[in-house]
């Protein structure tokens, strides 16, 4: 063995994290259906062995819905093959991963409009409506 050769362990990595996590997701779906209680699992806080995160992603699969946001970095929100289970990743402006979560919810929080934003949008629409007269109605009809 050369001193520059990598040291390879004959002990396999632990592969015990995916099944308990899938079981937790099942229980979180029960809470969502029974009590309308959402759950967020911070994947960065879990001690995944090499390959386990990919194994989890493959086990959850891909669903029909996905969204991409660009606000202070890119966020990807993707429904898994199991409705109510969402894979959510956030990156900073340099593209570095800053958060990865499994959200068990009807709709991920980041996609929901906040009351302050709704109020600001309403005020802007009202202002446009009041200041544009009949021109607004013509533009709205296009």
C-alpha cells in the first residue's frame, strides 16, 4: 500500500436511517390527516451515511407538482410521489445549499401568500384601479 492510496474501510456504512425516517413521514401524514398538523423534517440535522440521502430521495420519488422560487437565492419545492410530502431545498445567491427539508403539509409554507403581501397587493391594485379609470378596464380585459 502506497502512502498516497486512500484508506478503505471494510466496515460498511450504516444504512439504518432511511426506514425510520419513512416511518416518521407516515406518522406525520397521520397527524396531517387527523389533526391538520404539518411537520417539517430538517434533513441537515440527520446523520446520513453516504448514499442515504439519495436513497431517501429515490424512495420518495417525484410527484406532479414542482415550483422554483428566486428570492435571495433559488428554492426548489417538489411534491414527492406521495401527496402531502414535499422535498424542499434552499440555496443562497452563490448557489450553495443552505437548507434541505421534508415538509409534510397540504402546501409548503413558502408558497403561501402572507397577509402583509396580500394587503400590499390589494392596495396596489386598488390604487391602479382608482387612478386609471376606463383605461384599467380595457387593460384588464386583454
